[in-house]
């Protein structure tokens, strides 16, 4: 290196130092896109999968692997695959489950709007038959499986935005008896409330953009499943180019460390907020799984034995139209009107215009996405400050 020009030194000096014999206490962010080995035969063996290693960051990356290992351990699965977004994770899980031309998928009626649109707008153009059913009605699910013969059922443990809770073990049994696999989007519940793979689910999907990361600064997704299923997903991820970036992987890995602490606080705060809203004269309906009025109250107690029910609360403002709800949202001072959930900040969203904006009016009506509906992601601030903010904003909207 000494005999080369300054331009060459500027490019190569300091790079590719010998591998150290010490281990950093936290995972480094590996920005390198490609990797070198002692000789070409070794590189060839890594390419062939005959020895471990990395060749190209679209295939795998050490920081991403660290996140995948962490999530697999927390989820109780053999493996996990990290993707560029929650939607990428949903897409890959469906592909891996066999959603191809001529096959059918049975989805829950209540789903995040993006997932609903992916399933009703993109997959049908690829020849996939998509049917929907109320997944809280096991009789209807059983009948729909017999009629449509799906290769997979797709559900959310706690649905977005009306917080319906589904019986994962029962759905897994119905799916498996009918020759189908069960894909569960566990974004709202997180492994702190529930671990679907330990209860029969074949694929667990996350928008890691939400609670797993938790700070509103990283977009990502994960699928947790058996080693074999994850290997199939990795092959698809490689060709679709949907791997997570190393910076995001690092941020989400960092977020995971406080997930349990945050979920405890989110859940405690949300429980207090839900009770406050339920007693407020300007609120006509509150959706939160710990409330005795919740349609799956008993099931929620059974599924979530830690007495944590998550940070999401939805509610209807009595007689409100869009203008009135907007006045309420504009009047908030602590709670932020922004399009996401699961952050340390309390966030409020108008489902009809954001998470479920692209649904037809008829579909919104059927899913209960009415003009008076508000979705609140309760943060980890002091509960009394969140409640006081809601109280003053409800006062501000007038009769
Ligand atoms: N699943 C659920 C339940 C969601 O709420 C969202 C987004 O809000 C997604 C999946 C999609 O995640 P992302 O925005 O990270 O693609």
C-alpha cells in the first residue's frame, strides 16, 4: 500500500483491517454491501451455502441477522426474517404460505387497511382467490374453510382499528384441519402480550415500525416462523429486494431492549385512558380488550394472562362527523395527530382518512370505520397528562 498514490490510499487505507479477537458489547451497524474472504474458493463456498458468511447485503447482513436472532428468541420460533416494512413482511409471508395463482386465501374482515388492499387489489391480479370472514365467529370460519379450501388464513391478534381479538389456538386448529396454514399479524399485541407461534400459528408477522422499534424513527417488518419456512422467505426476499437496511435493523434491535418496559407502561396507561373515555358523556363507544363491554373480553383474559392488553384504544365521539373529530384532534396538545402507532409518544389517527383511507365507503361501513371513529395509540407519558389532554380537547369541541 505504501507505494501507491494518494488517491489510491484515500480509497483503501484503513479498510479491511484484520478481524479483532474482541467482541463489541452491542451489535455494530454493518454498512458494507459486500464481503471478501481469504480466497475465491471460500467465497464460492459461502455463495453455495456450504459455509456460513455474507456475500451481499440484499441477501443477508450481520446487523440484520442480529435483529432476526433476537426476534426469533423472543417469539419462540426457530428463525425470523427482517424486511423493509410491515407490508413487505405481510407480502412475503403470504407468498411463502403459497398464495399463488389458482389458490385461495381466507382473510379476516377486520384488518389494517394496507393489508386489506394488498389482499383485495394486488393478489387477485396474480390469480389468487381472496375471501373474507369474521374470524371471531369460529362457526363461520369453519364453513368458509370448507367452502373456499384456502392455503392460508390471515388474521390480526388484535385488529386494527377496532381491537377485535381472535382465538389463535382455535383458528390454528381449524386451519390445520382444513389443510391451511395460519398467518398472524401480531403487531398490536407484540410478544409481550401473546406469542402466536407457541399457540399454533405458522407465520407471525410484524410491522416493526410500531412497538418493536417504538420510537417513530425506523421502518421495518419481520416474519417469525420455522427454520424451513424462514429459509423459503429469505430466498424470496433476496429476489424481491425487500431486506431491511442495517441502520433500521440496529434501531429496531435497540428498541427491543425496552419493549417489555414500554408495553407494560402502554398497557397501564391505555387501561386508564379507556376507563376515562368510557365514563365521558361525549363518548358513545370505547374499544379496549380489558373493558367488560368488549365483545371478546373473556377471550382476551384467557389469551393475555399477564393482564396486559396493549396500548391501542379506539372510540367514537357521540354524534360526531369528520369536522367535529378534526376539531377534537386539532385541540390536542400532548397527543400528536400523526399516522402511526406503537411509539413512546401518544398518537391519534382518523382511520377513515388514514389507515383505512383507500377502502370503499361500503367497505368502511362494513368494517365499522365510521366518521365518528378515532384511534388512539397511548404512549408512555404520564397517564394523567394524556387523560387531561383528552378531557380538554373533548371540552373544546362543544356540543
Ligand atoms: N400490520 C398492521 C397491524 C399495521 O397497523 C401496519 C401499519 O400500520 C402494517 C401491518 C404495515 O406496516 P408498515 O407500515 O411497517 O409497512
